[in-house]
């Protein structure tokens, strides 16, 4: 049998994820000698042994890799034998570790969970148990290399037992930086609303009792504080809404396990895998009828956002607590989540009845990730805790780029080599706290990824805070059109490089003609784009005021269609439409928009759906929920040729909708017909674009594609028409994903 030696270099997310102990054990299993080492270009392994064993070893690396490792490439070369006698983990020099990637925060693993509930384990019910396969990462790091002194665990010196685990290459806790136990690690404390320590000999029992009694608890988690309350207690949930200043936007729930979740929602196998994954996101699931959940948890919504416990503390609280909990980010509406104990006491004063805190600091806040399973894939609505800062690997190399995203649902993206590192969800930058968080996150990402951008990319909108921040920096900046960024983001995560047709249906984005875009068919790549088609432009009376009151938008669309002869419709009752029409006629603060989001608002409101909204897209969401059948007669529409561009005339649609309303058609039927109409329009325009350009690849992006009905039927329709359809599954289709597209376009233009 021939003995050979090979050198392997492994790239991807391979640090802080238990990769070296895994390689160590795998090499031993295959009777190989040699070493494993972290370097600046990834993990380097040399193995010596029987040729077949080495082949099996290489195969096993990909197949059996630790759950959190992401391998993008394994290169291997044969080399001269060295006659090594054992396999060792070689200590890497610290500077070498700098450019390996920082892992995301990870939900409690199965092994740790078993230990947590094992009365004979030394970490029995210890709320900070973790190992190399699970625990906090990104949120506790403030510098590199990723090593305990650069994390918030530096306050805690490991006891001899923990240290022995940490030093033992065969141990699950080998180099687990947050390793801790009840003797040496962080502890929890319970405070009342006056910041007095609650006198109890069992904090968890007391916490559970307080929750059962309907109290609001601020609970410190992984990426920030949650406010928790009994989700079956209508009075308690209502009180939380009132105190938090959150009217109707759905609250997420945390339930003990899958069986509990199944009492409230239908859950497929794929959805179970997501719920129990290391990311442990809030997953939107179809609500069952007649469930024992307070009405005000998700008023008027067919879906519930459900997550499972992901920190050991959550597990301990939920274990034996037979109620589901509302778990919502601890903040006032629109502010970023609280992370610091003192900050929590201040900002949550008057909201929380009790505070369950701990003394492991959170350096970087990170909200829960949110997603939904659609067309066979998990899709992010918010990409944050559990996944950030895992890179999206792209087909591009070049200068380092910082893209600062949009205004709402902001994320930033640091593009370094072939890795697009998106930040966690930052939020709405018009909020001062969120803006500070935005600046801090930019600093933090540059530090922990050791990257200095050569260029900064921002949205074309001159008033966005992100744009203003970019203009204050001393390096070159490039503006990118909002919907071009949406298209490029979808192309990038699907590794497309050729020109692509983009169906970009969105709320708001600043156009190259200084009007508001949002219903766009673009054809483009990372350099440039053509606006192939767009929805007819309509006035938005009062701008943002119209976004909050869809009925105003409805009046505008009707006014444009019928001018003086606006028909009386039931939705107009008790509304003062005169001043709106005057605004439109005199063109006072009534910007033009081709937004698809606004079209949804207008149709929903005029058909008798929601008139004013309490959270973003509420009118469209409710209008979608009354949909029940795509086989519906579409409304008539006209696509007008305008030179090289096309315009989808909306007036014919408005006329047919009005006829339906006058004929007494139900909201449901109008919803069916409207969704069918849009799908037909998209397919027709895509076919036109294909005819003109020969392009078959289509990318779908923009916030409107969070509409599950529209998304799934558009995908089906386009596939049936023989298009190759590309969609988002690594970054959100909403503005949380545009920083990726900005970065790709920016790098291309800078080159
Ligand atoms: Zn673990
Ligand atoms: Zn210890
Ligand atoms: Fe957008």
C-alpha cells in the first residue's frame, strides 16, 4: 500500500466553527498523520497516509463538516513524504488568523442541550453553556483575532476544568472562546421595575411565575433584549402593545419545541428543518383556526412568526413553561434593540415589569432573523442574528468596497475579495439611534474583517442618511440607482454575470429622472441598465402621508383615470376627498411614482380594503390574504410603447376595478383578479424583453415580492414560459438586500 502526503487548503467559513478539532478527529479516524493550521488564506492541512484513506478523508471533509462550516473550495496537491508520526493542531501565528472569517451567533446545539438538562452534568441548567458548535460569536467580538481577550468573555477567567476542555484538541470545547461553567462564567440576575434585585433562590422559577401571571419581562438574549409576555393573555399582550407604542404590527412568538408550534401552525418538514437550524429564525407560518393565542398578537394576519428557543437561557425558561411567549425586540417602535443592562433599565423604564439580565456584554446588537419558506426555498425577510456576518460568496474579485444600503431596513455590505459581508439588520436610519448603530456597525465590520474600503457606494437618493454619511467620508463615492441595486443583488447571490432581465417590484426608490420608481422592468448587469418598462406614473398626494393612508393614493389613481367624473365608491364615505383632489390638480407635494407598492395600496383601498395602515405594507398584506384563486379573469391592461421603453397603463386597470366594485364583486374576487393581472403583465413584458434581447434569465427583486401569492405565481408563470427564474434566498428581496447589489455595481464601475 502506497503512503503519500498531500497538502490541502480549505477556504470558506472555517474558523470558530469547530473546524480544527473536526479535522483532528477525522485524520485520526483515517489513520493519517500531519497537521492542521489556520493561515491568512484559510485552513491548511497536511496529511500523510495510505492514498485511499487520504481520498476518503478529503471526501469526508465536505460531507461531514461541522454544521456551521461553509466550505467554498478545497485545493489539494501531492507533496514529498515527511514521515510524520502523529496528527497535531499546529498553533497559528496570530496575524495569520486575521483574515479568516468570523462566524455568526449560533443556536444551542443538540449536545449542549442534552448536557443542559442532565442533572449529572456540571453545567446542569447553566444558562451560558456552549461549545465550538454553538453559542455567541459575532455579537461578543470587538476586535480580531477571534480570541477570548477580544470578546466580552474577557471578564471571565476560565476555571481549571474549563481550561482543560479548551486546551484539549479532542474536546468539543477546544478553542471555544465563550467556554464557561457555573464556577467561572457569566450569571443571571432578576430585577424588579425599580431596579432592585428580586429576592429569590430560584430565578428561573420566579421568572416563569411572573410570565404566567401576565407580567412583561425584559430578557437579555444573544443580540439584545426581548420583551416577553404570555401570548395567550389578551390583556397582557394589549398592555405590551400600548406601552411599546406598537399598534398592529404582528408580534413574534417563542415556543418550547416543534410539537408546541404545531398547536398553532401547519409546519412542513422543510420548515421544521429551518426552525431547528443553527440560525433559528422567526419563521412565518400559516396560522391554524381557533388557536389559543391572544388576538392582538397578530391582528388580521393569517401568519404567525414563530421561533424556537436558541440560547440556553431561553431553553431553561421555556422548559416546563406551558405557555407560548410573545418575544419582541425590546425597544420603542422603530428604535434599535436594547443591548446594555443600564440602557435597558433606562429605555424600558415604564414598559418592563421585571428584568432578567446577565453579565456577559453584548458588543454588537443583532435582531432576530425573519424568514418564510416559498417556492421550495427559505427566504430571508430580515437577515440578522444567526446568519450575519456570514458572507455571500460572489463571482467577482477586485477592490474592497463598502456599500451603505438604503434608508429603511438598512444593512451595509463590505465586499472583500469574493466575499460580500452583509451586516445584521440595522433598521430605519431616520431614527437617530439607528443611525448611530449604522455608523458603529460600519466601524465594527471594518475592524473585525480587517478591511479598508477603496470606495463607498450609496443610493442615488440625495436625502437618505446613508447618502449623507457617504458624502462626509474622504474617499471616492459612487451613487447607484435603487432598483439597479435590487437587480444586481439578485444576480450576485445567484452568481449571474451576463445581462439579465429584472422584474423589480418595490415600494419606493429614487429614479434617474428624479421621480420615484418602484414598478420596473430593467435589463442590466453590474455596469449598467436600461429601463425597459415601468408602471404608469401616478401622483402621490402628500408623499409619505399617502403611504400611510392608502385611501389618498386611491383617490389619486381614480382622479387621473376619471378626472372630473370620479365615480362615488363606498370607500369614500366619511372622507374629505376635496382637499386631496385640489392637491393633485395644483400639484402640491404630489410627487410622481411608478411604484408597484402604491398600486397595491390604491387597489386595496378603493376596493374596500384597508384605508390607513399601522405598519408597512399592511394594506397590501391584507389584500393578499383575501386572495384564494389565481384562475380569475384578469383586468384589462394596455402596454404602451414609448420610444424604446414601455409603459404599463394603469387607467384601464382602474376602470375595470371600478366596474367590479360597482358590480358588487367581493374583495376576495378583486384580489384574485388583480394578482392574476399583474402576473400576466410581468410575463408579457418578460416575453417582449426576451424577443428584443434574446435574454432568458430573469431576476425577481423588490419588496413587493414579499407578497407570497404574487411571488409564487410569477415564478410559476415565468417558468412555464421557459424563462430561467432567479430569486433571492441569501439576502432579502426588500431593501435589506440592496447593499449587496450596490457593492457589486460599485466594484465594477470602479475597476
Ligand atoms: Zn454546543
Ligand atoms: Zn469553568
Ligand atoms: Fe427597494
